[in-house]
């Protein structure tokens, strides 16, 4: 499974304006509803519930919010780039501007955990983050994300 298997071109949204975490999650839920045909309220509720358990801000301006939904048949992804970073309670206390949201079926197997780990490893790459921040179009971002290689874990 690659991010290309999870992310459709229509699920990439750039130049999003949001004042806070809840508004960002609302945008993600709306994109998921439009592209995947899921219920936007259920998607938002799932994302908020997960955030209440602990922030999905992984650092370096990146968050990977995720939720399980009843109206989805496989793991799917949404990418959002914010115009202005927002506070997200990230592990490094830096505001977030790049979000890769994952949605999995309610009864998903471990595939959603593998997808989460894969996205996390990809988004640790400084070069990829910078390219995503500089990309001029959603199509360019889609290509970057679907062709990016995971970084190899470094030896401790």
C-alpha cells in the first residue's frame, strides 16, 4: 500500500484558511464528504474525538488526523495545506500547516495503522515537507505524495 493508493487528486486542497484546529478539521471532513461520499458530520465528529484523545500534530508543522467511519470501505486520505499555520497541540508546540488525514472503516484491520506509520515516515522528510509547502497546484502535491519514497529508519 502506498499513499497513492489512498489519495485521490480531488482529495488535495491547498490555500486553506482556518483560524483554529476545529475549523481545519471541518475543512478535512467537508473534503472527505465531497470526495468519498461520507457523512461530513460523522467525519468531523470522528476527527474531533481522536484529537480529544491526544493531538495528532507530529511536529515540524505536520499533523496526521485520523478517524474511523461507517460509510467507507477502505483506508482513504485527504491532504490539506493551510495558508497560515494554526496551533494544533503538536509534540513540538509548533503550529501546523500540512495535514494528511486518514479515514478507515469502523471495522478496519491493521491496514490503517500501516498507512498511519507510512505517512508519518514520509512526512518526516524535510525535503518533502518543503516541496509540499512550495507546490503551486493540487496536482503537483498529488504527484509528490504518490511518488514520495518513505525515509528509511535510522539506526539508533
